[in-house]
């Protein structure tokens, strides 16, 4: 088994165990623990969302504006017209 596959298997097993433990804490424990688990979950989710938004805001606030794009040079001939030869 490759190293990446082993890490993937560990992540898979840890995720499944996390789902089982979360469900067990949420549904098979007392109401106090269930409420605490939900509060912690919502708090972590909100922190993650707001941290991403703060990072986006920081990046936008500290990045200098791009330089204006220089206009393209206009061709000296019109479409369908042959260019004049220089002497």
C-alpha cells in the first residue's frame, strides 16, 4: 500500500469513528450533553465561516490595486485593406 493510500485509509477510519462518536453523544447521551455538543458544533462552524470571511477581507484590504491595462494599439489599416509598403 502506498503512503498516500495509507493516509487516506486512516482519514476514512477516523472520519467514520468521528461520525459514530458524534451521533452517540448527540442521541444516546443526556439532554445536557446533547445541547452542549450542538452548541460546540455551531460555534466551531461559525468560527470557521467568519475566519474565512476575515481572511478574504484582510486579503482584499492589504492587496494593492492592479495596474491599469494599457490600451491596445489600433491597427493602421482597416480590415480588408492591404498595408502600404514602406520605401
